[in-house]
C-alpha cells in the first residue's frame, strides 16, 4: 500500500503476527472492562440491599438470585458451635488468616454465618480459638446480613478434609458436602452480618441482638470478629479499568510500531 511518498509493505508473516497479538491485547482489555462492569453491578446491588428492609429466610426465593442481588436477610436461631469452619486464605490488611463460618440452627435448616476474620496461629496446626462461649451456646441470636454465595475461584479437590477435627479448614463452599458433615440441611449460601465496627465485641457492633431463653439481653456482639468480607473479592472496579487501559495502550503501541517499522519512504520518480 502506497500513500504519497510512503510505502507500507510488510510481509505476510508480520501482518499475521500483528493481527494475532493486537487481537489478544484488545480481548484482554475488553475482558477487564467486562469484569469492572460486573463488579460495579455487584457493588450497586449490595448497596441497594442495605437500604431496603431485610427479608426472612422464607422470603429469599431462589438462592442464586438472592445471592446475586445480595439480599438483606434477617433470622433468629442458635449457634451450632460444635462444628465450625475456618475459611482459609482470607486476607485482612495484608495478613492472611481465616474467616470463621459458624452454622446457625433455624427452623429452615442451618444457615452459615461469617462471624469475621481472625489471624492464624504460629503454625498451620495451631488454629485460632473460635469456640462459642457457654453463654452464647444457650442464647437465641438474631442476625441481619447480606446473603452471598462466595466464588470457588481456582480451588480444586475437596472443600475440606472430612477426617480433620473441628473446626475444619475450608477451602471453598461445597454446600452438599457441608450439609453431609453437619448431618442436616443447609441453605446454600453464606450470610455476611452487618457490622458497625471492626472490633470484636465493640459496643453496638452489628445488627440484631442476642437474647437468653427468657428473652433478656445477654450482651453486645461478642460473637463477631473483625469485619473483613466485601461483596467483591480482591480487585475493585478501578483496578480492572486500570488493567484495561494498560492492555489497550499496549495494543496502540504495537500498532504504532507495526506502522513505523513496516513503512518506508520511496524515492520520488523523475
């Protein structure tokens, strides 16, 4: 192709390589834009849910839809502290630890509640102490939080080791496997309690309350640990937009290099 005194004449191999790499870069940029849009939608749904009235477990409907919308749910039950899970590789302020997943027995079955983040022990075998106190064990708890279904991510194999003692280290949520381990039905999702403070047991931390069998209050939310969960895992939309810009910029740079190195000035004809 000739434009004025310049001739663009790359080899077929160069053209094919350019098209392949620029298509790859544009695809990666578009994928990051889609990821950003998805996470923006998730954040908006979670924000909307927190501004409307909470629903009961019997009003959740389709759990997949409820989790996608991050419905605000409220329910009452009792902690099943004998069989808890430690959700592994949960990072808080740069430190990897666990999030404590405790089943709550309700009339609709077990509900998995994320009681918050705890740091790890000195060794892998030295698990954090997350036992339910005797006071809480006999108390009725009212919990309000967002209903979610955490992604499996790149996890593989069993969700946890059936032969491990309790609490079991949980890699991802396999609700059927969890139900079998608990010996009862489990609502297929995780409730992320609302918390007003990151400090475990801080005054007025969280929604709902704790009552003894006679209906009297038995204290503030000492059943919660450090709030750590967010509706989206790891990167926020802004990070995805940044990566998308990088991929698109690389595609633009490659295009400029392709044109520059395959275009020659021709001698003007006499």
